[in-house]
C-alpha cells in the first residue's frame, strides 16, 4: 500500500511559514509524512524552542495529531499549540473538545496565524477572541470567532517557503501520474465553484480565486530553476475554472520556451477542445477529471454538475488533443448498488482512460453527505480510523450492499481495469520516458497490493 500514497510537499505549511517569515517571525517546517519519528521531531523542537507550534491535520490523521500534541505539551509546556487543517475547519468544537490544543485555525490560515503570532508576542493571548477565524475556549466551551474573509487577491501572498521543506527528491507522488522526477506542486487558485455533496469545502469555500498568470509563471520559474523540479503538477481543485487565465498561462509558458511536462486537476464543464490543445502545446501531458460515476442516477445524486455524456465528451476532447486522461471515481455513496458499481467500471473501460482510480466514499466532516448520514445515525468517527484511505477498512457501506460485496468490489475494480491486455499494450505504446515507465511498474505493484 505504500506505493499508492501520494507524498507531495505540504504547501499549506509552506504558505504559513512564508507569511510569518515575511513579517519577522522565524519559522521551521517538520514534515512528518516522510517518516520523521516523534522522538526526532521533539529533538528538533527542543533545539528550536518555538513559542508557537502549529500542527495541521486532516480527519484521518487527527488521532495522531493529538498524540503528537500531548508529547509536545509534556516536554514543552510553555509552547502554544495551534491546530490547523481540514478537520478543525470542519468540526472546530469537536477538534478542540479535549485539551490537546490551545487554539484552532478555521479556514484559510495565513493572516490568522500571523495575528495569533502577534498576539502571543505581545502577551495579549487573552484578546484572541477579537481575531477572526479562530476556535478558542471560553468558560469551559469552545467558541468560534467571527469568520475571516477569504483572501481575494492571492498575489498578496508570498511564494510558499519551499526552502524550509525537504528537497523535492524526498517526495513520492502517485505512481503513474508523472513522467519525470522530482515533481513540484503549484496551487494557482483556491476555492471550487462546484457543490459536490461528498466534498468538504470549509477551508477554501466555493468562491474561486486565482493568482495572476504573471505570478503563476514566476512560481513555476522558481520551482524549475531554484528547486530543480523537472515536472509540475498544478494542484488546484479546478485549474481551468477560468479558461482565459489558463490560456494566458499557456501562452506565457510557450513564450518562456521552458520545456517541462505538467499535469493538472480540473472539471469537465470547464474545458473546450481549443483550451485542451493550447494546454498540450504548452507542455501539459495529462489531465485529471473527477468523473465520479458511470451511473447517471448516482452522478446526479452527487451534484457534480456534469452528466455521463458530458464526462465522455470531455475525455474524448482531451484524447483528441493528445493528452493522457486520468479519471477519478468515488464509489460506495448512499444510493450505490452492485449494478451501479458495475456501470462505473464498464464506463471507465469504455472510455479507454489511461488511469482510473476507484476511491471508496468516506463521509468526511464538513461535507453535505456527512451531515446527512450523521443525522441518520450512520456516520462513524473516522478521526480514529487510521487506514480509511486504503481498502482494508470500509467506514461506510451503502444500504443496498453487504460489507463483503463492497469489499470485493474494492479489491477487484482496479485489477479488472488495469490488467486487461489491451490496456497494458496501450499504456506501453504511449509511455514516453523511463521515469514514466517506472511509474507504470510502481502502479502495477500497487494494484496487486490493493487485491490483498
């Protein structure tokens, strides 16, 4: 299972550190996803002696975040412990219910964390109730301060402090999703204009905001020439939500004559044949679409804003433009049946996708489906499930399926898709580099791991 983990630099922490350093606060980043032990982390923190220690956490990682916080509290009792990330933004009262953390940052964290640092430096931590975007304790209960407005002009943010992170070569992106390593990730926009029922949008919201093309080109330049990246992945939720901006970025890349491969994540409703051809001419080799389901009823229930026919059209346009296509599907949502699961696999095969990921549905806090299922008493506490992103546990099983049926599907779907002779031959013919070939092998090993 290790091979399928997508280990990429934590740009959220790098943005926070960049803002703090820009305003005179020395910062360090310790990326524990790369195997840094708790003992090693503590040794580094004790040497640095920070006034504030911030820990970012998703819901699946929350239990481990709490364990880390308790260790820090026991050895560095004077440090203020701040929790950030998706989990506390989605459920601030639950996240701060214990005493592991002093403060929670809700939503975008750059200006909030700067205000926290200033208050603590001035010895005015008692006035934190005046800081927007926080979860704090008052009289034995968790209080959330007024919401902090989303950052409208993203160009005001400094470049992420990538120099505080391990080198790019230390990271391991998803197998078969790159052509050359090391790979750098770049986030050119925030917020997603769509309202999928399975998605938590509490951090960046629905209002899509973007860096200017000039800022994007400057950041790409830094990644390529300062940090020695050989490939870029634009990690926006919907990279092409503004097609005109993407065309300007593509024109800028071509004018610079930089030769590097890049990929992006986007939505089928925001692409056109012309845009995809321009992207291909500027170095894009793969697009990732969230196709979600091959069953019309399931797709409509997820409020993705697309149709099966539109999905098929967008895939065909990308293929005609010469792009590789990865389709992500979400399986096991409440209306799912065995027949709908089969339609999804058959749909993925019919589209001749280069890559297909069948991701099991997890009711993440902050999503509409989570709230709906919780109200019905069908939502487990996934903050205590450390393996929800593999196929060893199934935190939710649709009513029309048994746990054994759903587990069988999860174990077999990837094998059925990838181990077809026609697909293997097509992938080998389209492979363009040794790095991409190695990614194919790593992906194949991961498939067999999923079947165990």
